[in-house]
């Protein structure tokens, strides 16, 4: 998916949405997961807020019981795929715990408003406001869903880490091919030693990223603390490599690297977005420090 720069919301809907919904075991959630798998329905997860700092456990959105229904109040930031989603999964505090609610966006919800934006890699997203949104009783799919949410978040993080590896492979291959074809001073620029050294540094970053990818994937079934540490370490490694490889690829392409017609710029935008997707480097460094300190 990364190497081909596929723009379908696979991670949002399948890796994150369907797996999280299936893990709750709630009837409404299982039906939504079935529709994602069988019918291609799109889901979006509204988990992060302006106060979250990349931590899905830090939320201010609240849910209260109102007879046979639930009422949600709060805001969610940069919910990718929300403008095209049929299902919205919302995290909210309920009786001191992180609960998960499922909204069908085929139905109108009074109090739910969105500010639609395009991310830097040109994906649809939205900032959401929930102002007294009333939901039926079966919309609650997990009363204590933090462990499920954190696992699904780590699985999705591992998925975009893998996507980034594919992106970086393609970017490096295209850069090497370009430097072999582009001539300056009567010879290919790839023959200049300083550029060769730069591409070797890019290859080293890529190989480190592959190792980080394996670390994240092979740790997904570990206990939560070990899983969190491995995924966060991998995400920090990938973020650094994505920036280094992406920026150097554009620089080695010169002005061509900034054009819409050349693929390299589009790959660079996606790599830049992945730096911040599912938590910034600072957020993952903080989590790595917290979980490893707790383990000791």
C-alpha cells in the first residue's frame, strides 16, 4: 500500500475501525464491522483531542446517561476519513472510564457538527464538535474500552509504520534512478561522491526502519507494557527516517521534486503526515519513558 501510494482509508476502516469494533463484541459493533468487511463501508475513529498530546487516554469528551439514551459533549481533533465515513467511533469519559460509542452517520445527529479540512497529504478529515449529541442505548459498545482502544491504536500505528517503509523504499529507488539519469557537467549526478554518500545515509535509515517495523509487528501480541514500548520506539525511528529520506529525496531531485507531476512530492507529503499520525515523536518518546519506567 505504501509503495503504491494507495489513498483508500484501509488503516482507518479495516485495521483500526473493524478490528476495534470486532474486539468490543457488541452486536451493533459486530454488524458495523461486518459491513466494513463485506460492503466496503468506511469508519473513522474520533479519539484524539486538542488536549490529548497524542495519548488516547487523555480525553475531555464526556458521556452521561439520560434515561434510555446517552448524551455526549466534547470536541475531537483531525478525525481522518470522517467526511466520507458511514460509521464514527467516539471515545468519551463515562463514570471515570474511557467508553466507546458507535454512531451511524447515515442518521442525522442533532448537536454534531464538523469543520472539514484536508490534511497535508490531501486526505479528508474533520474537527468534530459534540454538543449534547443524544445516542440510543445500544450505541455504547464498550463501557471500559481503554485497553481495547490502546491495542487497536498500536496495531494501526504498526500498520502506518509498515506503510512508511514501503513509501521510503519507493522514494529511495526513484531517487537512485533519477541520479543515474540526470546529467550535470557531462556526467550523471549519481557519480558525484557527495551524492552517493547522501543516498547511502538514506539506505541506512531505511534499513533501520525495516528493523523497527519488525519490532513493532512482532510485539503486538506481547503484554501491553512491552507492546507499547516496542511500538513507540518503532514510531520514533520511523518518524526520523521519514523526514530524512523524504527531505533528501526532494533535495536530490532539485526543482523537479516540488512539482505536482512528479510522484516524489506526493510520497514526501504522505511521509510528512506519517510523522505525526497516531502520535508525534514527542508523544511516543514520553510514552516509552513512562511504560519502561513503570516496568522497572
